């Protein structure tokens, strides 16, 4: 059931034009399964995921080792995202608003800052990538990189500036084209190496550990996945939100990882554009790169704008979008391009406990029903949520096994124990 929020009619109009950054998405604005799916696929089709697939692929045999790691990591990611999508559809809220219930009004500002900063990092990487690769392919001087970063840094945010409708229209065009090209590239690579038997015969050259590899796979989209609620809150039915999330974050993410891994194994090159050039598909590769990055860049900066609205207490999502694009462009110029793998590893450690705390709060404490979202109904800090998040991060960092999964599970357990103990000792209502 949707939470009620008291707003003036003027704020209603502003919130609608800005895609409801700090309020519930009304029933009249809900979207069907196909609309949600294409937006999510446009988000998960990202070049960085192929780079990650290449890094992982060089360390493991294609079958069954690599396949198990990629599908296992993608499944963890997809299930995590799907649960958050279910909460978003039922409540009509995004992750930043959900965080107020389990971290407190001021405590949630940390989540806003964390999620906003991670999205700016991704935006910076995508902006730098398109500039660096275009100058490399065209033979233009590297001195033009900064100029191109400035151009693309602000161009990419145009569809996010429009809002959900802009993201949907771009994704409807780009997703089918990218899917066809990726399958074509994989088919050519397998043909060049002699089929499945040929690729299985290649000896891995990397030394990445299994836990590290799974962390990288999950880290490719754990930050964006935690903010998938920005779109799935628009879903007309919970089942549609869950199905779209499972397909996009399992099938879509797996396809991108396998594509990158196949290129790295067969050609010794994780750069998808270089792989396509070797396959005689250079022009298609440039188009793919551009469409691939754009569909994720606009979603990424859209995520930043929602988190920024909650962080700074404003309804002006479009202003935050442009400011975020400017910040991301500056970081791109400062050298974000070379930091992608360690960046994904840290995301795989720091982000999952946020989702774990939200899941525990919604399902185990509140029985799947949020109270009215009001500044008066929430404390400044929810100590149980803050401590559970810290504990989840520490467990992810220091425990053996799969760090992202450990962080999610332990944060769920910790929050449930802390919160129920807090309610029992202090007589605090579980409904605030």
C-alpha cells in the first residue's frame, strides 16, 4: 500500500515534473513490465561490465569455472535488486526515502551521500572512457581528451534531465541493437577460436581469486542496483518489478560479462571496441560504445539526481542533474579511467549492507508497510540501522567467502536483532 505524504498542490506539480524525487509515485504514473524492463536493460548494458568480464575471464577456464562465477555473481546481484524492487513497487518510494526509516532522517544523509558519490564515480568513468577511446581509434591527439570529456559529460545528462520518459525512449532504441551486436561478437569469437572446445583449451593467465572475482561481478552494478528503486517504484505491479529486475540484472549483466570475458580469452583484449575492430566490426563497435555508455550514463546521473534531492532537501532534480554532470566531468578529467577494478571491489563491500538493512526493516520489522513519510514521524538517527550497516561492512571486508553476500546477510541479521532489542528495552514502536 502506498504511503501518504502531505503536500501542497504546488509541490505536487513540482514533484510530478521532476519525477517525484522526495515523494511517492502515484498510481496514475505507474508503468508496465516492458517499459520498466527496457529502462533496466539500458542501465545494465554498460561497457564497464565488459571490462570487468575481461579482467575476470583472463583468470579462469571458460567452462565451468568462469561460467559459474559470472552466473553466480549475477544471480546474487539479481536477487538482491529484485527484493529492493519489490519494496519500491509496494511503497512507491526510492532507496533514499526508504533509508529514512532504517537510518533516521539525518542518518539517511550518509546513504544519500554514499549512493550519490558512487554514481558520480561511474559517470566520471563513462565520460572518460568515451573520450579516451574515440581519440585512440581516430588517431586524434590525446590533448583533445579533456575537450571531449567536457562535451560528453554534459551531453550524456540530457535524457536524464528529461526524466523517466527520456530514459525509456533511448533504451527502446539502443537495447535491441546492442543485444544483436553482442551476440554477433560472441559468435565470431567462438568461430575464430574453434568453438567451445577451442576456448576451453586456452590456459588462464590471470591470478584473480574466486572471492575477488565474485566481488567484482557483484560490484559491477551493486551501487546502481541499490538505486534500481528509482525506476521500479514506477512499476504497476510488484511481479512486473521483480521480473524486470531479474531479467536485467541476471540475463543482461551475464551477457555483458560473458561478452567481455570471451574477448579477453580469445583475443587477449578486454576492450570491447578493440575486440570488435579485430572482428571487422569497428564502425559497429564505435556505435555500440556510444549507445552502450549513453544508456548507462543517463541512468547513472538520474540516480545521482534522486540521491542529491534527498541529500540537499530540494525538489529541483534537474538542477541536481546538471550539477552532478559537472562534478562527474571534473572527476573524469582528474583520471577516473584507470581506477575501475578497485572501484568495483570497494562498491561490492560498502553498498550491499545498505540494501540488507532496508530489507530487514521492511520485511522483518514493519511487516511490509511503511508509515506515513513525514519529518515528524522519523527520528534523526536510527542507531540500530547505523550499527547494522557498519557491522555488515566489517563482515564483508574481513570474513572469508563471498564478501557482498556476507555483507547483505549479516546486515539483515544484525539490524533485526538490534532493532527488536531496542524496541524491547526502550519500548520504541516499530512503526516510527
